[in-house]
C-alpha cells in the first residue's frame, strides 16, 4: 500500500516528467526564459496571496500548484544551461534550513520565536553567500508597506527596536505633528514627512502583532464592498454618483455598514 510520502514523491516526479515533456513539445513552453517567466511569477504570487486572504482552500491549493510549476520551470531552464537543477534547489534549501536551525539540528537552546529570528539573521550574515548587511536581504522591489515591515523586523532581530511597545505612540504623535506642519508648504518635505508618519504607523502595527499589509488589504476589501453597495443602490434609484450630494451618499454608505455588521454584505 502506498504511503502518503510515496504518494507525494510520485506526484512531484510526475510534475517533473510533465515539465520535461512540455519544454520539449510545446512551442510556448519551449521559448520561455528566466526573464520571460519573472512577471508571471509575480502575478502568481499575488494570486496566491488573494486566495490566502479569502481563506479559499481550494484556490490556495490551485495557486500553490501554479507557483510550484514556476519553480520547476526555472530549475528546468537552469539544468539546460548547466547551472543548477531541481536537486540543487532542494538540497541547497535543506542545507540552509538545517544550518539556520541549530536549536533543532544542533545544541543551541532558544526560549522564544523572537530568539529564533535573531539567530536566523545573525547566521545569514555569517554565510559565505549570505547578506553582507542586516537590511541587504530585503528586496528593493517589494511593495513599500511590506518592505517597511520587513526592514523593521530585521532591525528588531539585532536589537534595534523599542524597549516597550507603548513608547512607539510618542513617535507616531511626533511624526503626525511634523506632517501636519509640513503639509501647508507642500513639496518634497511634506512627502518625506508623510513617509515618516506611515513608517511609524507600520512600526506600531508590528509591535502590537498586526501585519499592516493584511490590515490595509482588508480595509481596501471593505471599502470596495461598501462602495459597490453605494454604486448599486445609486443605479437602482436612477441616479449617478456625480449627481448626488455627499450627505445622500453617506446615507447609503451607512446602510452598507449596518448590513456588513449583520454579515449580509
């Protein structure tokens, strides 16, 4: 009888076989390069992110498959170029995970997840091909909210953080005051102060255990639902949003909020 692990390995081997066949016989797959796949990989990552936010288990599984296809595809191209293959990808990952988990595979003792993160960052800087600085491992192309969060996490891992999370509110208040002072004059300085304020708010979210990107994503989804309700009911009344007063729109908006509280929107 086939074990679960045997089933998993057989499925992965099947994927490798399918990739070999497609690369050889499909004109589209045959012409792809590392560079041509990159934009699609980014899109697939966001599609997976959407499914996770929606807690849509069926589509999480589907999008994970799409992302896995890209990993196998990149490894196939690497093999054709005699640079690396899927075995190299897997073994290098395993070696890295074992090295960075000395509390599991070695004698290091840790008391919390925070200590694990701190050890992880320190080990990364010691690796031959690791990050040369604490923040060098944060990709420049990350969306700004996620980038700010990751920068702050990495700084925290080496001890650069607030001693008490409550202290962050003084910084948020300070940055808000500087932003309000700068906005009337406008220009680059006001933009910089806006960035400082947003960075401080993201810092506060992190300290209190919330992912600011997820929180903002949920708020965007909430706004879309309410605005969609507003548009729908405006059309039902034979009106255009441009012809309505803010008070009229607010009335329908409040209806959407009440329906949302009841779970009906």
